[in-house]
C-alpha cells in the first residue's frame, strides 16, 4: 500500500469515479448550444463560450429571422388572394417597421429560451473570444481567463463570403446580416447570388413591393438542387415579377448619387441592372479564425476543419461540428454533428450519418429535398422516377396552391428510395416522411402501401410512389 491505508485508497478511487467529464464548447450557435445541453444531460460539466449572440447565425441572423419575414410576406399574399376564398377585405399593405419588429420579437423570445435552457442545465456561459492554448486549454482573449477541460468542441460557425470585384465594398452593398437590420424598404434591389438565401430574400422583397433582380453565376438557381425542381421554382419567381438571370458573371458595381449599377455578362455579352441597394448572397465559408496561427496543428483542408466519422479532428480530444467542417452548412446538420461529437466524448461510439439529410427552402411554394438528385442518382446506376403533380391533389386545390409536385427517385433493382424532392405548400414539413423512409432504407412499395390521411398534401407522396408500383389513383 506504500504507506496509504485501504480506506484512503478506496476514497481516491471513489473520487476518480465520480469526477465529471469536463467539456468546453466554443460557439453558441446551433452546432454548439445543443451539444452543450446534450453533454450536460449526459452528466458532463460544460462551459460554453460565445463571442457574439447565443443562438449564433441561425437564431439571430439566419434561419429564424428570415423565416419570420417570409411568414409576413406569405400572410400578405394570402390576404391579397382572399377573394378566391370568398372573403372580401380592403386592400392590404405592409407595415415594414411592424414586420421587422415582429421578426426581432421572435428572435428575442427564442434566444431568451435558449439562455434559460442553458441556465437550467447549469452550463457556464462565457461571453468572449476563445483561443486554443493546447488540446486541453482555452483562454478568453478579453479577460485572460483559462479553462481546462478533458475535451473541446469547436463549433465556431461560418461567415459571409465576398467576391473580388470593384465596388463590392460600397455603402449600398449589404450582406444578409445587414439586410436583416434594414430600417427602410428600398425601391429596388439587385441580388447577387441565386442560392437559398438569395431567392428567399428576393421573394420577401418582391412581396413587400420592391423591384427585384436575382443574378446567379451557374445555369440554374439553387445550385446543387434537382434541376427539374429548380426550374419550376425559377418559373414561379419569374411569374411573380422577379427578374431571374442565370449564367450571370458580375464584373463590377458602379456607385453614383442616383443609385448603383451592377455590370455583368451573360455569354460574354455585357449587361447592366440599376438598383437602389445591392444584396450579396454568394454563400458562407467556415470561420477558422480560432485556428489562424496554425500553432496546434489541427488539420484543415480547403478552408475547413477535417474531422473523422466521429467528428474528432486530427488532434485527439478536440472535436469540431457545424459550419467549421464545411459540408452542407445546414442548421440541423450542425446540431446532429455537435450531439454526435459529445456522445463520442462521453463513451459512446457513434458515426455521423449523412445519407438522409433534408434541405429546405422557405419560398412560396416551398422546396424540400432529401437524398440524391436525379442527376446524381443516374451516375450511380439504373433508377426509376415517379412524380405526382399537386394540381391532382385535393388539399392543394383547397389551399389554392396547386403549383408543385412530388418527385421520388428509386433504385431500379430493389425499389429502394434514393431521393425525394418536393415543391409546393408545406414541402418543408412533408419532407420528414421521406427522411425517415431513406433512413430506414424503405422501398417505394412500402411508401405506396402506407395509408395516408385524406385530404392531405401527404397523399401526393403516396401517389408519387404509386406511379412506380402500379399507378396512382388520381392520374390518368
């Protein structure tokens, strides 16, 4: 016993057993705060460090505020179409200050709720900028405070990208964060970037009465999405009065007292568009400022932190989740990655699975997808495609929203569902059924045979599957 009593030895073992695992989470966004809560629920002692606002980009300058604005736009469209439903009302108009005020109130309520959850789980929240001293130690730059832990999770998020052209730093050029802080509604806006952020903001502005032009570098809006679905959305945007220009390469922005001119080219032909404001929505990139000096040796590649299937970086004990790892940069993916990371820290052995990740666009009509696009699926082998138009769906007719469809891509041999793409009302809610189907490796026959409630939009999912298993009821 080397001079120690049996009682003392037993006591030290008990102390070691009851010692809580200490975890430091850097970043209070949707990759960080859910991971902190999960770790606390599993019995860990957690410190959460955030240099800006709890909730990160999603809660404060992304998912939540933009969807609040789009909801206001949707209500305005509904009121203006009320005559279709036999409801007479006076001409509706938007109160921009009230719209922005409601957006701010929604954000404030949710961020307050998150802070309450963190407090309830006794998670120590530190406001400040984190710097990694080593694989076990974080220092807060503003105060010099040192935090030691067993594991560190980097969930520092992302930042807006720019493009290297003349005039991009002008006073009238806004990124998405600046857009959400607008005090007045511009008469015209040129949106540079026709991805998810660009089309959502563009449609909101259009509903509010702003003249909108969207310029996208690639041949299709929403790059990476199923081309058929993207084409349908582009037609809807154009029919609402939004000018959509694809294959547009922006060259420069000329600023004058009377406004701004965006100079761009399409197939080497130079064109211009005049606008009061310019909105830059060309995407986001991982925020790696935490690792800027490269001192610790955490491996990065193409501007992102490299992680294994357990979300661990090249340095044992340091994990990463969310936008800093690149990938799809979706809020729900960041949350799943953060939870996967802390579960592995605390003794579980869980691989991150990206096979059934949904992607949603909150335009009107909504767009949602999961799994492979038609283009990607064709690269993998023989496939079958089943579609069902919403014009043949009773609930869509009731809603007066019949623009859209459900598209299912299946494996030719076994009928396994490879991808589902929806454009139509409540598509972002409907996609959950397809997510579960792909997660469970369901076949189109299983989906077609499942009884769906009537009358609902979900029947379109069933009938799209039935086109591959004998034919739907409500199509010739």
